[in-house]
């Protein structure tokens, strides 16, 4: 089975993994440095200001001249504020207003035809700067509620803020004598642009936010799978550690009785040697107890987590799909879940399913089907794993759950450890269940393992 196969190839792989981990901190430190740089508020404010100023050059002029423009600058500024809602909106408005004024004035200086009116250029673009400053103050009122606001309401508020900001810009230009605010067409354009910009950019922000949530959920799912894979494998090791401790306890007691028998017979030299062996075995038991106690703290935390049977099945199947690909086998998994409920026993169930599914994958030579069915009947939950592999001979069927029994041999003829199915059997019994191996009727499946557990015990985790 996967958790118990130890060979040189696996050891080399593990050594390579640990070698990569040794180099990992350097890469992590570099990523932290880059991440910290982009999270710096001044860097973000500069990005907002420069991005808005550059986007503002993509424009149309609904009225003659360059007195009023409809540009992408307002749309970009709104999107920046929605996405970077942890920065200071007031600072963002001031930085953007100053940057836009300076940027557009410099462009006028570079491309204007002499004679150039620097004061007129500053007056014109100062009105544009007021647009961004007003917009930032308007968004400040909803900054802390962005994550909780209805998107339609947010779109309407953004449209109103955009209209107000454009109105301030237009009145500013009018005071400077550079714009006629009495033109109804101009105000129509302002209203239309405000509505389109407000709802469109809010929708775009929502799409980006949903994509980020999905990416975060995918990353959390991957981490969950990794954690469960490690925990289920570790659970199997702890399970066998407990069995070993019980064995050591019995052997220690037997060894001590032998010591007393030897002492009673007057064989002092042999009795002293036997007592030394007994003491060493007792020390081994204490060391095992300390290790088990530390590991059990992890499982105490895991037992508070509830996973459904369907989730356990999906995690086990995904892991063994990767295992099949690693073995260059074309395996189709047929999963049928007829009963699904939450259980705190997800680690032992995941451990036994991983073993059974891995056995099924290994039994398939090149391509085939592995089936997993979960159903509930008569107060019991039944888990059935089937495969279309090479099957198990009749003479081996009654021994498959015996410790040390195996039909798997390596290239050198060395037998596998053979504790996988014994491990599964012990876990099933520990959960109060039974497991059987049978050959299904018909020619579809070659092998089937069926385990049943008291449903109440799985639900309560007792």
C-alpha cells in the first residue's frame, strides 16, 4: 500500500523533496518582499494616480474643444477604489488630482503649438483634478460598507457620485469662463456616462471579486487535500503504534514473569539479564507512549472537524486518480453516493478508503474501472470498493486480512510488507464494523471489498 511502501526510489524522492525545502525559505523571503512592496500604501496610491492619468488620455469629447472630456480615467479611478478599498480614499483623490493636473499640463507643454498658455492649461486641468477629488470624497461615504452592499445599490451610488463629480468639474470650468453649463446636451452626456460607468465598473468589480474568491477557495481546497492526506497517513501510523504498544505491554509482562521464574529457580545470572531486557522493553514502551501522546493532540483537533461521507470519498478518489496517473494507468472511477452525512471519523474512513482504492488501482494492469459506492441500510452504512483488475485467487481470499500476507512482489522478488489490508481490517473493527471480500456476480467486477459500520457510531464519532 502507498503509506507503507519503502524503497530506494521513494527514499531518493523524499531526499529530493527535503533538498527543495532547504532552498524554500529563500524563495519565500523573496515573495514576501515583493508582496510587501505591492501592499505598501504609497506604492498603491502611486499606481492609482499614474494608472488613472494614463487611462484619462483615452477619451472622447462630446462638446467642441477640450473643455469637457469623457475618458477612461474616471472608470479606472472607480475600479481602483473598489479593488483597493483598504487605502485612504482622500489620499488617493489628492494624489490622483495632482498627478492628472501635472501629467496633462506636461503633455500640453510637449505637444502644444506656440504660443502656449501655461496658465490656461493649468486652469483647465485643475477642473479635471477637482473631479477626482470630489469622486474620492463621495466614495469615502461607502468605503467601509463596500463588501456588504447590494451591487445594484452600489452601482446607483457610483453613478450619482460620478454625476456629482462631473457637475463640480463643469461648474469649476464655468467659473473660469471656459465652459457653458447651460447646454442641455452636455448634462445629458454627463447623466448617461455616470449611469453606464457606475453600473459597468461595479459589475466588473463584482466579476473580479468572484474570481478572487474562487481562486482562494481552490487554494484552500488544495491545502485541505494535502492536510487530509498527511493526517490520514499519520492516523494509520498512530493506529499501528498503539497496536505495537499493546504488544510491547504483553511481551514486557511475559518477560517479567520469565525473570521471576528464573530467579525462583536460582539462575541469578540469567534472571539479571532477563530483568535488563524487561527494563529496556519498558523504556521502549514509555518512548512510544510519549510519541503517541504528542500525535494524539493533532487528532483531538481533527476530531472536532466534521466532513461528510461524500467529501471523504471525493478526497480519496482525487488522491488515487493522481496515483493512477503516476503509474501510467487509465483508470475511471465510478463513484455512487446514495447516503451522505457528516462524521467526525473522517480520518479513519479516509485512511481505509485510500488503502482499498490504491489496492484497486494496483490490481488494474493497464486500464480499467474502480467503483466506490456508499449507501445506508438497516442502521448500517455500507462502503463498497470494486475493480476490474486481475482479481484474487480462491486460495488467497481467506488470508488477505492476515498480517504479513501479500501477493505483491517487487522486481527483485522481495515481497511487500502486506500490512495494508490488515490495517484496513483493524480500522474497520475499531469503528465497530465488519469487512468482507467477495467476487461480485457477473463479469463486470473482478474483486469487491465491502465494509459496514453502525450509522449512529459514525455520526457521533463514539
